[in-house]
C-alpha cells in the first residue's frame, strides 16, 4: 500500500469524527440526498444545474398522487408561514423562517406516523419530530423578546 493511500474505512472514520461523533445518520442521509439533487452535473461537456422542481409531483398540481396529497396541507401551511415569517435583522428573520420550516417538518412527520405502516419510515418520522422539536425550542429561546 502506498503511504498516501487512504482506505474507505479510514475516510468514513474521518468523516464521522468531523461530524462531532457522527451525527444523526438520518440527517446525514437527508443532507447527502439534498447535495446530490443540488449538485451541478457534467454530461458530454455540458454543465447543468439541478433538475427543475416538479410541483405536480409534490402535491401542487392535477397529477398529484395520493402520497403527495397526504402532505399537501402541511406543506402549503409551512410555505405560508415561512413567507410570513420576518425579522428586523437577518438573524431574526432566519430564526423566524426556520421555526416555521421546522414546524412544517414536524407536521409532515406526523402525517407519516399517521399514514405509514413502514417501521423504518415511522422511526425516521419520530426522529424528525424529536430533533426538530428540540431545535424549535432552541431557536425560540434565542429569539429576542418582542
């Protein structure tokens, strides 16, 4: 083995160490999936950005599936609350919008708990509720008195 060669296991260990003990594997999977969707791609020398959002596939159009329709109300409410959230400073606006975003995530996770029979989906939904609820409390505690 060459002295500069690093095994996949070593890379994984370094990545986990950099994440303060590894972090939540569900959150990491979500970040990885988001990065893959957002990354620019190069095909035959052409650079392209992320694919356009298919709003119908997300429950916002006539082609909405029953699965997407289950989340339509909570998703719409989250977007409405985020648009209305504001603050005098970037910090205050960020906190207000992220509280609305996290509350939307909790509402969507509650739909998953109510509708899903898959144990892994239910576990992830519970993890989202737990993490996002804690983060909402943390952000509300930061928010200056108004």
